[in-house]
C-alpha cells in the first residue's frame, strides 16, 4: 500500500509541476541586457548587458560626431554624408537612394536593439555643440510581464554647421517588443527616420580655404545655396518562431522531486520586413556650372525617388543530434523602385536558403547557402561558412576563420536613375565576390575601460565586375569594373595600460589592386588617456586624454549631392593629416558628462584638412553633454 501511495504522490507532483516547473532548454535573455536579431534561426542571439558605468567606448558612442565607425569621416556637419576609408563591399554600404553615403542613418534591422530588464530602465542623453546645435537621446524600456518587454526610443540631432547652407536635422523613432516564451518567441519592431540636410556642394574655390584668406567659414563661397535633400525611411518587421515538441518527466540528480521538461528538436520560424524609403532632392536656384547637364528643368529641381520592399522568409530548423543543427526555407520578396513619374523597376524574387551549425569540442562550424529561384535577382547565389572557437568563462583567447563565394545582381539604383541633373541606364553584369580571412585575439578586454580586446585580423576579397559610380563623359553614371580586383587587409587592435594611464590603438593596412576603389593604405585611430577615481571613497570616475585619427594620402571619392552618392575620381588627393581631439569624461553614479575639443590642431600646420574633394572638415569645435542612465 505504501508503494502505491508513493506512485500516486509521484504522479500528482509531476502533474502539478507540469506548468509550474516546466523548463525551457533555450535560456531566456539575461536580465538587464539587450540584443539584436541573429542572422538566422540557428544562430544564438548575442546579449550585451546594459551598462551604466563609464568606459572609453562612451566617448565614441555619446558624442554625435563619433557615432561613426572606425575609418569614417563626416563631410562638414553632423548627419551629413561620410567618406569611407576602410573597404566594404558595395552592397554592404547600401545601393538604394543615398544609402551609400548615409548608411549610418538608415535604420537597418540588424542594428535594432531588443531589451530584457527586471525593473524599468531609462537612458537619457543631451549633447550640444557651441553655437551650432546638438542632439537628444531618450530610451525607456520595461518588462510588462516577466517574458514580455517593450522599448521606446527617440533620437534627434540638429546642427546648423559651420559653412553656408549646411544645416542638417535627423530624427529617429523606434518601437520594439520581444516575447520569450516556452514555445513561442517574438521580436517585433517599427522605426521611422526623417533626415533633412541642406547641401552646399563643396567650396567654389579651395584656395579661399587653403590660403585662409577668409577666416569666417559661414561666408566662404560654395557651389550651392538653395539645395537640400530629404530622406525618409519607414519600416516594420518581426521575427517569430514556434517550437514543436512535447513534455518529458525527468528525475534530476540529487533531487527527489521530478521535473517536467519541454523537449523540442524542431522549430518553425518566420521573418517579415516591410520597408519604404524616399529620397528627394530640391534646388530652387541651381548652379549650371556645378551640375553641368540639365534634363528636365533649368530653373528649378525637384527629384524624388522611392524604394519599397516586402520581404518574407519562412522555414523549419532542427537541432539535437550531437550538436548538429539544420535549417531551410524559402524567401519571397516583392519590390518596387521608381520616381514620381515612372516605375523604373519592380518584380518578385524567390530564394531558397539553408543553414548548418555543428558544435565541435573546440569550435562551432556554421555554413550558409542562398540560391535565387525566380525573379530579377534569380542569379543571386551565396555559399559560405565560418569556424569560431568556443569561448568559456576561463578562455583567454578566441579565434575565427571564414570563407564564402557570392554572385550578386547590382542594386536597382545602379541600373537606372532619372533626375534633373543626373540620368543613367546601365545593364551591369552580375557581381562576383570571393572572400576569406580570420582573426585571433583576447576573449575579452583585460580591463573594463579598454576600447576593444587585443585582436589581429586578416581579410582578403577578390571581385569581378565591381559596380561603382563615376563621371562618364562628364556626367554621373553607374558603371562596373571589367577586370578582377582584390583587397587585402590587415588590422590590429592593441591596448597598453600602466596604472591609471591607458593607450588604445586600432590600425589597418590595405593593399588594393582595383580601379573601382581608392582608399588609403593605412587607417589609424589611437586614444591616450588617464582613467582614475578620485575623492573620498572614490565616487567620481574620470577619464581625460586625446584621440587622433589619421589616414595616408588617397584620391578620396567626390560627393554628388543630387544623388547622395560618392563618385570615383583621380584628380584630387586628400588625407595624410591627423585629426586630434581632446576629451574629458566624468561620472558620479548613473550621471555622466563629457567635454570635447574636436580638431584641436586646426590650423597648426596648414589648411588642407578635407574629408572629400572640396569638402573641408570643421575647425576646432567645443562639444559637451550629459547622460543619465538609471533603473527605476
């Protein structure tokens, strides 16, 4: 009788704990963290803990002028286009409606953050530049249920600039939500970006600047006085999955109470993204000497183009056999590209995709294949894989290697454009790319205030029929290279620390054999600073020091504001000039502040600090700001 009583009690406990103690084999997002969408359903989401502390990274993240990445140089004003000095594939920069020049303003789904916090979290920041404007950042997120989070963010930057007709205003609104349940998971987002920027087209006479004959930059002669572009980007998207499986009763070791565990090896997933981008350019008093050709109206210009796309991917994934995971599915995409008068391109693309993940004792192997099946981009093909070392809590080093081959149809903006001052129609060949490379470095920074962990990288890219923009018969046009091109890159990241003194460095060497590219051989960023805590009980955390950005000389791309695109040119050389900034960061509890003197060396040597032909950068600028990051 006692035996039957025990069995009945055991079953009762199991049923009782079916929901109360059910366990999920996939962990929930860590509390007080944020993450971005994984590239595919087999990849794990990478979590970053929300940090209210001070680190050297803050000087790049909080100051508006340093929202850019390594090797990027802004043209004259905040949120204006930027010049790339580090090689990236053309489609990585964006091929639609000014994305090439304004890629950091475009709200890519891969950059959207999702949060998980036990208590409501708020992040506020205000940044200002002396007499020229500044920026505001607001973020609030909270879990309305233990597994359901909502986050709202708003960012705004406005700056009148230092040159005529250079004012820019950028607004970004984001709404995200994530639910992490036992079977069902959802990540959804909506974002709106509005950007208005006046365009001066560069200096009319470089000698006025280089000879410093006019020290008031607001009256130096420029090419355009009534031009501006307007960029709008709206998107909504989601990534959802449902685990297919059942419950299993197990008896944990060293426990007398059984657990009910949900076991699943198969998952159905779906991703959707709808996006619409509008790029408009208007010049009410065009300068014919600057534009050259005029196709529609000689008295005024209003060009407007748009790109819309509805993207859906769905499939199944399977995991569970000794670290092996497989997924496969189909992508359906509807797109339309045109202007106010014509639909220049539209169609439907269907692609097949598959992914593999295999966990080895020392590393994880990932592979990916994408093959176009139908539509204008049916030729698109991708084969590639990565091998990344397993990093544990005790790991000091990590390494990775990758390789892939791609065949890509050039973006629709390359094929045709019809504007008042720029028109082209090109039938470009598919773009062939082969890449391989690797990296080795420390698994994590040696100290919390380091910019990046010590790291050494090498990358090789070979390309055929590379698409790019250039002047063809004195007019702007898309074109492609008719030869094989290659780029070999070596990058080193190294930090040195001596007590309170820190010295962090990033340097890249690029060996380029290409006609479509003109980039510097060496790109350098270095920060030398003091990092310390002062006063009784050390409540005040302070950093102060200097940062230098430098590139060797190169033929920087020319900027064409009427299409928001950089053009390949060989007539004007820029670079070989150090930009030195002084900074002070300070923090007491959750309140931090910064003061920066940007380009403190302006005029020390000469006046040749251009970031694109005819586009000088700013003289010395004082910037300051506050940040308050707290949990309610």
